[in-house]
């Protein structure tokens, strides 16, 4: 399955994006800033 | 005869311009200065009676040749100043080869234009974010009708973003109104003690949410001349900032003093503090020391710009003293009034 990393500092944009993508059947991980994104990406 | 007439005319013109405070240079047919106002000499355009800037020389030559007046705006080097200066230069032929060149320093006006452009760019960004969020949240809600928990969550976000948008718009309107007014509308005698207790009331909920204590020391009755609502907004913004930039369970101090005819409202916190390089910029519109913190607190980046304009419109000023990690002290100073003057 395609895995998508959503990086967005605005909570009000990040949450609906993650929700919609998950609903479409993607596996989604998210991060609120660059540092967190690198960590999640490497995990 | 004609030549001396021209010189007489030039001399009169220069005298008139001197009186008007214009920066003006009159040059003869071989571009040598015959008259220059004090302001023009301050510009440092001349070297041994000759104009040094090529662009200005070209302008003068053009005016002499075409017998027409021409205005250009250009950036020139000015004697004794490190950076180039924007000037609006006008050359007008006076006859017999004489040309008068007038100059106006446009540097400050250009800087203001630039600030205005930045402001528009910033506003667009600040407005677009919540608008984008609202559109996305509404769309997500439409597709989540079968999921009550998601509906709850996104409806709450939608409301928060709408509130944020409303708050930003309100502050932009407030700020532009303050900036366009050179005097304070609905001016009257204002009791600063009332302003402070009103401001403390307005931030009570925010203070309680963070378990912060607001301690006020307003024993002395101090009056100023001005607009009650504006002053209440200024003090409220300052106390709100003190709360937002402090850790929970902290304390904010609000003191009112009168010193040699000057009223001082001093707001002290023991919060995160402000680095020296940021202190000069925090009163600029949309400037934020820490954008993510500001988002958390719902700040628009306009609060202190509003305070500054309210202070200026009241003939006062706002200053800050702060050390990172040790908290900040904001002091709003205003000309104090005797209570008796208005009664």
C-alpha cells in the first residue's frame, strides 16, 4: 500500500488532509514541522 | 542685457525657493551653479559649482534643449551619506541657458511604500491560511457525514478557524483606522485606573485558563486625555501578551504611576522574554518572534502594532525592557491630565 507523509504546521489543514487520505485507503503518517518529519521519515 | 535679466530671474527664483525650503540649484548655460538653496547644498550634489550626478546633468541638459520641464525619480549618491537616496528631481528652463533643478528627498516615502507592500503581502498570507483551512474543513465534513466523531472534531476546527479569521479582520480594521487618524476621535478625560481594571476583566478568562495571577498596583488616580476604548484595547493587548508568553501559574504585574506630568502603565511578566534583536521589531505589523507560539495563542501579529499606534495617537509612546528567560516589561507612557481641567 502507498504510504503518505503529510507535513503541515497548520493543525486545521493537517488533520482533514490526513483524514481524507486515510479514507481514500492510503496509509498516512503526519508531522507538524521539518524536524518531526525527518524523524517520522526515518522511523 | 538678457543675460543679466536671466541672472536676476534666477536669483529671485532661488530666493523664493529658499523661503519655501525647497532644495533647488540654478545652473547657467555651461552647467555651473549660480544659485543653490541651503537645502540643496545639504544634499551635497555640487563639487566646485558643478553638478556631479550624471543623471541630474542629463535632466538639466534635456530641459535646456527642449525648453520643457521634466521630472524624474532616481536613486543618487549624496555626499556624506552611506546609502543612496531616492530623489524626485525636476528641471525647468529659465531662459538663456539657465535651468533650475529642484530636488525632493523621496527616501522616506519609498520606505513607507515598501512597508505598505509588505503589509499587503503579509495580510494575504495571514488571511489565506484560515480561508484555505475553512474550505478544506467544509469539504472534509461533507465526506464525513457517516462519522460523528470526525464531524465533531472538524466542526470544532472550522469554528476555531472562522473565529481566527474574524479576529484578524477585526484587528486589521482596527489598525487601519488608527493609522488613518492623526488625532484621537471621541477624545475626553479618561481615568486610567478604570481602563486598567476593565482590561484585567477582559483577560480574566485567559488568565484563569493558565492559572495566572494578575496583580495590579493602581492606588494613585491618574487621568489622561484620549479615547477610553482605544486605551482599553492597548492595555488589554499588553496584558494578553504577558499571559500568552508566560508559563502557567505565573504572575503578571500591572502598575500605574504618575511622574512629572507623565502617566505610566507598566506591565511586567516573568515569561519567555524577548531577545534584543527582536525588541526593535516587535511593534511592526505581523512581526513575530516565534510564529508557532503565536499560532498556538491565536495571536495575529498585530497586537503590538495596534498598541504602538494608540500610544502615538495619544501623544505617548510604548517601550520594552526584556531579557530572554527573565520576562518582559512594557511601559506605556502618556501625557497626564489634571482631573480638574475637564470639569
